């Protein structure tokens, strides 16, 4: 259950194929390259439990880095390619990365990562270099291809938004196990998704997200082949399913929406009958969208609810979903509890905070307060989402944690944009939250109380959106700005954001689209 095993048994089989170029990396090549990179980690002084960061678009080197870190017992943090240099620098610094591996395609961001960050003693770049970086290919080629003597399982440490608006690393304890150790979550996945060495997996999403990063690595564990799209395109996705006889894939609901919006003659000209398992997660799927996908692709669509924290998991197949539309399933990892604000268990049908008991442990890196806040006195943990159980134990989500926005499967913490916009001289007060968007589920909306009411209007709206984009990744910035003469605040200063947000959600039964 590891690529190094398949390098011996099926050395010439593609571990993954880059969709746009058709370039493949075989299991033998992957094993050779990850051995050399693991040797480089040790040569640079990295030992078990140390940390690296990677900032890469979807490209052929991405999984070399992940698997080398995994077999060297390292924590590895994949950074979103949509961040600005200061945002990326914060994560690199916070996770204590001693090495950064990036690519020439990321040069605009990487240029801002050459100074400061004193613990970052090695900077490597693929496909060419800029000042301050060494050539990745040369550094790796100089290393021996033998396995390091002290292999042990490393793990990803991905970043989730924190209570201050700054992202926080979700840290899962290292096991100390051998690199081919099979964790319980893998066994559950094998049962649910029927992974095998015959699996052909289409990956249409950015690899720095938790689900695609981990799903692709799982397929390589069992000896299947991944087809990795450099970027999502709805028609190209269908073409690839037909060309490679794809058996498994994973999507976010936005992708379903885009495929369904294609002309019917385009959608239906591709053969998708090879699909055996289609997984979606990351954001709830509108009921009618999912119903149309099941009508089109058949009862092969599976859904799970979980987080980067891996503290629990629910699961639902197509048949159960058709009988319980809108549900995200029953628990498969950990036991579910719905609690009120005082921590009391709520009866069936009543919404409250969703807790998992008896799930895997985790912590937020360098944030014991946030870690403690995610757990109750019994040790049960929550992602902060709101939902309820029906009388058969099926979970339904009804609200978003701490007004977290999920747009196209991307988590956006509103306070980051609020912290930027409040610094603009024309802004007296601001609230940022998610509003309905047919294609992306939610989009970012700002409501601003201007310093001078006569300034309110299209010109100030344009200025504020541009101002936000100067400081934050575009995905985190408002797509529109409305103006209010005064925002609803309690005398203590608490903002009643829900009063603002509810105006935009109209007659929606749920605030999750």
C-alpha cells in the first residue's frame, strides 16, 4: 500500500498523467525521484517531524514533493497558489518550514519570499529559477536514489481559517509507523469507494486542497492511475473521462453546475459510462443540481462531510440521498451529537452545533485557544457547523461556521476582508459575509458604512473592491459592495451580522446553497 511497492511490481505503470500534456510519471520514476528528494531533505538537515512547504500549480513535480516528505517523516504544507506573497509568507513562517519548493510559474509570488523568513534555509524552484532560489532539478539529481535509512510516515499539515482571520495549520500527530502503514481512514475509504490497482482517477481540482491532495495519494497507494487536470474545464473533463475510461473522480458542486450549463448536445456526446464512483464534498450541493447529476451519470454519486481536521466523517450514497434529499449522510468515523449553546444534546430534528465523538485527534498549530475552543469538556470536537439529525440518523447542514463563506469549494474567512476594508479612509464600519450565487454556491459581499454618506455609490464601490485586491487574494475579496448609513451593532460593539446577511437569503430554507 505505497508507491514504492508498485515501483517493484508494476514499474512502468503511470502513477499519474498530466491531462493537458499527456506526460506521465511511472511508479518507477516516482520512486526514484522521491528517494533522491528524501536524501536531499536529510542532506539539508531535515529530520523526522520537521516541516517543508510547497507552492506549486498542478504540475508533475507536485507529488514528488509530497511522497518524498511522506517517506522522510516530514510535515508538508501545500500553499494555495491564489495567495499573495505576504499571505504565503505568513503560512511559511507559521508552520516553521525549513524548505520551500516552488515553480517558475509561481515566480511573481516567490519573489516576495526571498527575504525574511529566517528559519527557511533552502529555497528550490522547478522549471527555471529566479534570484534567491536553487534549481530543484539539479539539487535532486545530485542525490543518490537509495532509500533513506530512517524512513517513517510523514503527513500533510494544511491550513484552515482561524478565529482571528489568519489561517491555522491543522496538525495531526505523526504515527511513527512505516511508510506503508494503512490508517483506519484508508480502510473506510476502500470499503466505500472501492479503490484498487484498476482505478483510474480524474482529479479536476487544485492539488493544494485537502481532498484532491489526499485522494490522489490514496489512489497511488493502491497502485491505480491518476489523471490530473492542470485546471478545470467542463467539456475537457468529460472528454478525459471518455479517453481514459475514468472509473473514479471527485468534484465540488460548482463543477457540476458548470457541466450542467453546457449545451445538451455537448454534454451528451461524451461517454461517461466507465464511471463507477463519483465523490463530491468541500461544499454542500444544491438539491436540484445533485438530482440532475444523478439523472445524468446514474446512482454513482457519493457525498461525504468532513474537514481538514479529519475529526469525523459522514457518508451518503445516491440511493440514500434520493430518499433523504439534502442530507450529507450518516456517520462513518466518530459518533454524531447535536448540542445547544449550553452543551446539551438536542432531540431529532432540532438544529445545533455538530460534534464528533471518538474521532481522530488533531490540534491547530500554535493556537491552543482555537484547539480548546473546538472541543467540549467530553473531548468531542466540532468544525463549528450547524445541523440536525433525522430519526434515521441522517445529518443535514443548516448553517455555516462563524459565517465562513464557501465559494466554489474554497473556504473564505470574512474577517480577512473586513480587516483590510476597515483601514480604508472612507470606511467607518464594514461587514463581510456570503450571499447566494447560483454557480459558486456563495459569493463574497461587503456592506459598508461610509464615513460620509454622500460618498456612497458606484465609484466608492469600485475603489473599495480594488483596494481589497491590493492586499488579499481576489477570491477573498467582495464581488460587490452595498452601503448602509449605520450597521446594526449592540451597544457593547457586537455586530449583528446575521441581520444583514438574512436580507440576502430571502426564502432559502437553509443558508447553505
